[in-house]
C-alpha cells in the first residue's frame, strides 16, 4: 500500500507541483516585492531614503521576464525529475542486494526489524515494479503533453537530430 500512496504522490508532483512551482515562486516574489515597495513608499522614515530603490530598479530591468510559457525550462525540469526517478528505480535492486550482502556491517535490517528472508521479497518487488513503472512514466509523459501543452516528443526528436548532426 505504501508504494501505491507513493505513486499517487509521484503523479501529483509530476503533473501539478513540479510544473507549476516556478509560477508559484514567481508570483510569491512579485507579491513580496510589491508589498515591500508599498511599505517603503508609505514609511520612508523607517526604511530609509529611496536611493536603494533606485539602484534596485536598474537591476530589475536586467532580469528576463518569465511571462513566456513557450520556453523549454519546465519541460527540462520535468524530464530531469523523471531521469532521476528512473535511475533510482534501476539502482534500488542493486542497493538492496548490497544491503543483503553486507547486512551485518550495514545493520539496516536490524534497525528496521526486517528479516533476512524478507529482503529477498523486497528485491523481487523492486525488480518486478521496473517495467510497470516505465509504462506508467510513458503515460504520465503523454498526460503532461496534453495538460501543459508541452511537445516533449518533438523536443526529444529535435535533440536527437542535433546530436546526429553535431561536429566532432
């Protein structure tokens, strides 16, 4: 059951939290900046003179606005998260075998009260879940393309063509 709950959280994180995180932080930053400017204008005796504000205004003009949703950064962030999760998925059985081989030294099984025979079931589950998780990831990528309008497959094809045509 814990794997099912973890998979539910994975879906929520990949579909909603991860892609919208930059927008939420951008909104929070803009709100904090406007409230800060309002307080500085309302209470100049407390916050000092407006020379700092003038110097900050020139640095804010140098920032690139984050209004263009057609950028590739959210797609890359999602794909990076997927890549790390896939590596974890593939490394988990190996790590469990190492824990089994060095159970006396690691003492993880003793700390968590796991029997030596049960570790074999953990390894078998970790191996069994790999193909199903990969199929679920394919479906999640399709859902991300539909929900957020990302063109992941086209971008990956573009990257493959660029890689094949690179100068060595």
